[in-house]
């Protein structure tokens, strides 16, 4: 199998891992606090690691990691149904990775896929357990239908955070300098934390998070990437500042100010990285 075919397969895997991340996070946020939600978030983090590993291999092979999100299984009226969907998603991943291990000759890539397959088989068992657990515990969907200025602000923040998570990860994969690469990945992790805080706040307030993103910058020249990232951080820091002044809830005001401060920190980090070879 030539490099292009391998890149195409791995990019398909990346899209599927991306879908799993968002599907599982959506379920965790909707369930709220508790052991099961925490375990589902932990599984989502493992899927993020898979995406990261696969993207790095795509770049090493001379390709560009996809930002496309694969198909999610978001149907179901009750939480046991969601967990059943997650089992089905893992079944698909297991079958895919087993087939790719057979057809890809590169021993290093084959070894990586076997490592990921081991995780997916474990995840499948976890979700099958959650089907039964959700039935026994009568777990409920905590999302509501609230729609007002506050929920609009929170959804705006979620949309931004999702967008920059993808953008900073993509830029980290394409960066040549190891320090730049590491800092971009670190800030992407911080933005994912923000997404979680905002989504949990929205669910706790009776809303329903829309976890969607806007256009992601796919510049590949290192300084140009950083300049774009600085620009988006400047705009969103101002947005969080306006949001903090607008809301009356003290806890929400503090959250927006905390995220604003983080975004301002990102600006300074990215500025320091300009010109790094």
C-alpha cells in the first residue's frame, strides 16, 4: 500500500475519532456530574490522544490531517440508548482498525493501530456496562430548552472554543519548531477545558449546548499561523470581556473573566513564539 492510500485511511480514522470525541462529550455534558459522566469524558480524552497520534503520522507521511468530523450516532430517547449508540460506534472502530492492521504493511503504523484498537475494545466494554448502569440508576438527560441572551453567549463561547481547539491542533501538527508545536497543543488543551466549563454551565442553567464550530484557519506557514491565532484571541478576549460586563450572575461573570484572562495569556504566548525557527 502506497503512502497516499495510507494517508487516506488514517484521515478517515481521524474523522471518526473526531466524531467520537464530540459524541461522547455531548453525552457527558448532558448527564452532568457523577461517576459515569466523568468516565465518559475520560474516554473522550483517550480518543483525543488517538486523533493526535494519527495526525502526527499523517504529517510524517507528507499528508495534511483532516478537520472533517465523521458520522455521529446521536439518536435515542434515553441515556441507555445513547450508550448503545456508543457501543455501536466502538464496534465500527474496532472493525475498521482490525481491517487496516491487515492491509497496512508499515510495522510502526500497524503497531500504532493495534495500540488504538486495544483502547477501542476497552471503550466498547465500558459503554456496554454504562447501558446497564444507566438503566439501574435511572440516569436523566439534564439538558433543557432555555433560550435567552445568556444561553446565546454561552453557545457563542462553545463555538469559539471548539473552533480554536481544532485550529491550534492543526497548527501544532504543521509547525516546524518543537516549542511552537508544544505551546499550540498546550493552549488547545486549555481551550478544551473552556469548552467543558461553558457546556456544563449551559446545561446547569437549563440550556442545550450546540457543539459546532466555525471555519478553521488552515494556514501552514508558522508565523502566519501564529498571527492568525493572535488575531482570533484578541477578538475573543474582547468578547468575553463584554460578556462579563453584560451578565448579572456573579458566578458566570467570574467564569467569563477567567476565560478572558486565559485568552490574553495565549496572546502573549503566541507573540513570544513569533520568529522561532
